[in-house]
């Protein structure tokens, strides 16, 4: 089916899904872009509607991906229509409505037995979708066993999380839970809690990060909450030689994650 | 003087400076926020107009800073007016119009003699102001001798660069030049050119980064240009153990910068 009108109700529905309220009520969300959709498809994310715009395709692989997804409700849009539903600077002619699938701590409670040396990233109250997405991308880079989002401010299905994560939101387990539950779980499983604070004495590259580990990072504005900070087994400092007292949260997270990789000598 | 009208020409002028064309023509730009303005003030950035909104102040330090800046053209705005000129989520009641001051390669040609072991960060064609700002923040964290922006896509005086850099745009030399001129300079000064590419064999933590060094990072979309890539003295790989083939550019830059710091054993 071809969509040529900006007033088409399917187009209006797609635009509405940029809003959290609409996503929460429908349990649907948006995935835009070739890489993002490929990764979602690879991991079995359920696509309910697929909008395409062949005029905007960059290569010739798009058709293969569309066939692979095999969505019954696939629509070809004219350019002006696609540009209305697109939320990126350079639309590549692929945008889907997909079903949300959420994991909670029970997933980890089952999986934990399979992990030899657990390595988790915990993101507490991250506010900016771009930061959360970029953190997910770095977590994929080191292949953590899970990303755990606790006391979330940002909806993990925000289109900017999907975009900044370049689809790595789908390729790793992303658990949503509360600080309280998570602390109990980590303590029970003897997983060390590590975080960066300017008040620590030891530098992150000089502290042993090779044990079962959860790296905890906090919000852009307030840093890590007291609840976590008082419970930390490992406090470490990132050197700040200039005038600023901290890095961007996703930059700091990346440093800590890759330091674990370096120390564990895994490639 | 108090400003109570959204139609006040000074307010309109401030809003206009969000646009590049207006900044280029006037050689002015916007600085919003306490930390950003403190850092600009510390480094002698010339403030031509200062807008304040005491209702939005967070602490009591604002008045001290306003006195320190001592700008003749300081205006008190009512909340609705200040919110019109503010471009952040949580305005803190301070926004200034400042004079742009740009540095070109001649600055480095003079300064280079003073540097024992030069350490530069080169950002080529970064597109997103948020990324450029975050890169500046990390560069400040390791205290590079200069950040060199070449073949710029993003205006370094874009308000989002100022914001994401948390004012570190002002606290370090930021040079603007072309790739061609910069390559000639680095070669002449025997500064090694290092960059990350997925095609490299050695991992960034296992390669010697202790010599006079310029780390080069490229655009979000296309990576580093061929011009730079063919000239690289040091090519290194960031391990990507997941499904994605690269990190966010500011995350990758931070990793490389801090690895230099670790190897040089500087704190």
C-alpha cells in the first residue's frame, strides 16, 4: 500500500509515538534507520508496521532487510510523508513501529548462574536520551552481561535512545528495576559495586576491576545518589587535570567500561 | 535596567544569536549558565551584555559573579522574558552575549616552542554541537595543549557547544584551521598523528602513545577522511566485542585521550 497523504491516520499514529504517554499506553515504539532495524530484526523485536521510502534509500540492501522483516503491514510512503514521520537529520527511508518488550530483575535472577564473572553496567536516573543511548553503545562495545537501568528518568524506548544506541538497545539485555531491589540482588550475588567519584583516592586505572562487577553511573545533574554511594565497594577517581570537575556521563562510563576490559585482558 | 517585555529589542537580539548567520555577522555569541560564565570570566572572555533573572538563581554566588563580570550592560529580566532567551532545560538565571575570539594556527606556531611533549586533539568535521562540546570537556579533563578543529562543520560558538563543553571551550586554546595547513604543521614539528580505525591491528592500550602526539578524530557519519587516514603514524583499534562497529565519537575520543594520560603516567 502506498501512503501519499500527511493526514493518513497511520502517519499520525507514528508521529504520536514520539510522546512517552502514547508509547506507555500502546506498548509500542519507533525504530528508524537501517542499522537500528537490522539489529532489532536480528534479535527478534516484533515489528507491527513498517514505513519505507525508496527515494531515500542509501544502498541496495534495504529491500533485503524489508523482505527479512516480512511485515504484513508494510507501506511505501512518498518523500514528504516519510519526512514527517522521520526524526533524524538524514532519513534513510526506513521506519517501523515495534512492540516494546521489557525485562525486569527476574531475568537476571535466572541468567546469573550462567555467568562466570558477571559484568554489569547500572545507569541510575540518566536524564538525556542521547546519553543513555551512547552508554548502551559503549556497553555493547565491551559486551557487558546486562545493562540495568534503575529509577529511570528516561524511557528506554524514547526514539533518541534507540537512535543514539544505534540499535544496541536490542542486542543486549536491558533490565529495568529499582535501586532497592538491585542492591539486594548484587549483595546476594557477591557482585562488587564500583563507581567513580571525584572524592576517591585511587585512580580507576590503578584499582583492581577484575572481580564480578557492577559499574554504577548516576544522573547528569546530580551524579550518583547517596544510596549507591554509601554502598560502593570500589570508589575510584577519574583524573581531571583541567578546570572542569567531571566528564560527560557517557564519556566517563565508557572509560570505566573499557578499563575493565583492559584489566581483564579480553579482546 | 529591568526588562519586562518579550518584545524588547535586546531580547530579540539574544534569541537571534542562536543562528549561525547572526553569530558570524556580529562576531558575538551566547553563554548561558553559572559554570560556563565563571569559566569565560576567568579566561577574560569579553561580555558585552548580561541578562539575569534573580528568581531563577540556584545559590547565592550569582551576585558575586555578576559583580566580577562587571558588565555595564547588565539587565534584570522577569522570568517569562528570561525563559525566552534561555536555551536550557533548567535555566539558572544567567545568560550573556560575548565577543568571539578565534585562534588560528599562528597561535600554535608561536606556542609550540614552549611545549616539552606536545599533546593535541584534532577534531575533523564533527557535526553535532553536543559531541564537539563533550569532546572539549574530555580534552580539558586530560589537559591537552590545544584542541584543533579542522574543516569545521559545527560553529564552535554554537550555544550547544558552549553548553556541552560546560565552559571548557574557554579554558583551553581552541584553534581553527584546515586539514592541509595542520598536516604540514604537524609533520614539520615531528608530532605523531594517531587515530583509531577498526582496520588497525593493534589495540589502543597496547601501542606506545608517549611521544609528541596529535590524536585525530573524524565525523560521526563518515569517520576520519582519507587525507588523514593515509598520513597516520599510529593506527589503533578500539575493541568492539558486541554487535556495533564503533563507539560514539566523543566516547571514543575520551578513551584515546585518557589512554595517553595513563601511559604518560600523569595525574
